[in-house]
C-alpha cells in the first residue's frame, strides 16, 4: 500500500486588519484536495490495484475578533474555527475571552468560555472549557488564582491542541515583598503557591502546596530556598495505555537556587532539587526518591550577544513504573494482570542557547 504524506492545498486566503475604533480582526480560509491511498490486492492470482479515500475534500476556517475596551488597556475577543469534511467528520469551536485591567494594570481579570462540537455526523460530542483568573500585580502583596474546567468531551484538536480533558483545576500564588534595602538585603520576598486537579468523577489527580523565600543581597547575588509537599492522590497516566488508576503516595520536595550578579559579564546559577515519598506502598521499605542538579552559565560577550550553557543531571527511583498488561486464560475466563516494576534512571543533558540582537534602521530584531 502507498499513501501520500500530506494533503494538497487547492487554495487559501488570509485577511487581517485593525480599525480606528480599536477592533482587530483576522480571517483565514483554506481548502485541501481529497487524497487517496493505493491498495494492492491479489484476486484470482492477479494483482489488482484500487484507490481508497483517506482524506476527503476539506474546508478549514479560522476567524478572530478582538476589541479594545476600558480606554485601550483591556480587550474582549471572539474566535471561531470550523473544519468541514465532505461526507465525513466535522468540527466546530467557538469561544469568548476577556482581559480586563484596572487601576493602572494593578488588577487584572482574564478568562475564557469556549465550546466544541466534533465527531462523526451521527455521533457528535459537545464539550466546553471555562477559565477565570484573578491577578493583583502591584503593591507589597501580590498574587493570582484561577479556576479552570475542561469537560470530558471537549475536542479542539482539528484546528488546535488539547493536552487532556476531564479536569477541574484550581491554583493560587501569593507573594509578600519588601523591596526597600535593609540590613544586608536589597529585597526579600516570601512566596506561597499550590494547585489541585481532580476529574469530573471526583478522582483527585494532584494536590500540592509550597512555600519559598527569595532574597537578593546588596552585592546582587540572589538566593532562594523552599519546601513543598504533594499530598496523596491518584494517577490516571496509565489508563490510556490499558492500565488502571494507581495510588500516588505523598511526596516531600525541597528546592534551592543560588545566582550571582546578573549585571556581570559571567553569571552562574545553581539549582539543586530533592524529593522523596513519605508514605511507603506496594511493599514495606520501598519508596520513590530522586534528585536534580542544574547549573547554568551565562556569558555576555557584548551588550547584544549572550550565550547560555546549562548542564543538568537527574537521578530518580520509581517503585511503580508501568510495564505491561498481561491477560491470562483461567478456566475459560480472561484475567487481567497489571505489571509494574521499579525503575532507576539517570539523565545527563547539556542545553546551549545564543541570543543576538541586531540593529537595523533604528529597529531591533532578536533571534535565538
């Protein structure tokens, strides 16, 4: 069998613009040709070739509208996408989003409401996503919190991407800041953050909280130390490959960071982390643990040229790593056994990055 690697675009158009009233708009339309795979079969001793439709004639549409409000500091937007396949699956998505800012951008309210309908003509499913986020960005006390709901049947993957569905997620972040120099410090911040994720069925997938202190000294060195705890929850990562929900034990973790003066030509940053389960499971005296050491070196060769080198080493032990699903025939009945094993891993990687800014006719172009 032979099949094409891509579809052929028969035609496409895009229109974008902005009105004097602060309305931005964009429209994109594209039509792709039907594509066939060639299948070869043997009939009565002879090879017969036939064409099989694998991609129908399809129309793609994306429309976006955004309006400035509240004296231009805030926006409200609409988006719509459609995928119409000839005599096949269709997909529609529509959404409303907003970004409202008040008191010189100190307070911010953002959010999204969107719905989808996709699937076979006789079995389409509808889903939604809802997000509301509140932020305070100025003053000695800052923070943000959001609540997000993604229904089980949300499907935006025809003209977008959704990493997963069927989740409710609430998170928060708070910081208390003293930004005037005192004693040996230039500034000190205290942070608290946390997150909870659960499914529409009520299964808790993640619950964690952490606190941290960051201090910048008068020599511009910065030090951070913090501790966090993941509480006992469930993992559904293996369900999509034939497994089951498994218990995820509670974990304590600690992180710290030391960074030298960022104004200097060479800056060093060291970021070690450690984690360890605090509840034994599967067998007595078995647990998961690990550590990570990250070192970053930034070299500024010129005001517009920087290189960053980042070696990273991770060592970890997982006592419940998915292995396989085994089905046994016991007295005519199929019994499923879920096989897990201990996994020890070591990872060493080296990341490099270059940032170069070029001046051209009074404008800057940045590449990396």
